[in-house]
C-alpha cells in the first residue's frame, strides 16, 4: 500500500506553545526597541561627545573606559557597599542613614567614573589640531541636533 503524503494536523497544545512563543518574541523585540528609542541614538551629551570623535579615538576611548571599570571593580570597597545596602534592608530595625550612605557611595563611584571619562575626553580634544577640533565641533553639533529632534519626536523637551 502506498504511503500517504498528508501531514497530521498540529495538536492543540502545539498551537498554544507556538502562539506563546510568538508573543514572547514580539514582547522581547518591543522591549529592545523601546529601550533603544528611549535612549536615543546619542543618549547623554557625554555619549554624543564620544560618538562624535573619529573612529580610532572612539575605540581608544572605549578601551580606556573598559580598563577604568575593571580597575574600579577590583577595589575592595565595591562589594562592601552592596553588602551594606543588603544588610541595612534585611535588618529588623531599618537604618535609613546606613542605606542612604551605601547609596551615596555607589553614586559617588559613578560620579568618579564620569569624571575620569570627562578628563580623558578633554585631554583628547585638547590634543586636536584646530582643524580637527572644527571637524569634531561640526560632528558633535550634528549629533546634538539629531538628539534634540529625536527628543522632540518622542515628546520630550530639554530644559
């Protein structure tokens, strides 16, 4: 007897799994798209300033920044700060001052990193020739205009 070329219909549970998979994939794509749209192409002014650098300088800047983050992670105070935050939250009597101090330490760490990045960026721009600096200014101006247009399109205005 000849074999039939007909395929069997998909079981009900298979349709449900396929539908859930598609929904989850679309949600994930929407999440990624939302994050990208919210951050914009150039994000913060510092990010715009770095992205306006020539490609070789951008790579060097990213390399320096990664190295600075590695060095900061190796400092012993990092895990201590997070442990202080957790301990203050788990304590029977919540110590708002201890929690606040730990948050301030974490915030200071980010501020220090921002200052290091800013210092490196300023040093690079200071080393530019006047012509390089003019080209850099034009590129930065364009990126900041793009950022403002992007913010306007999304209904955000800058003060």
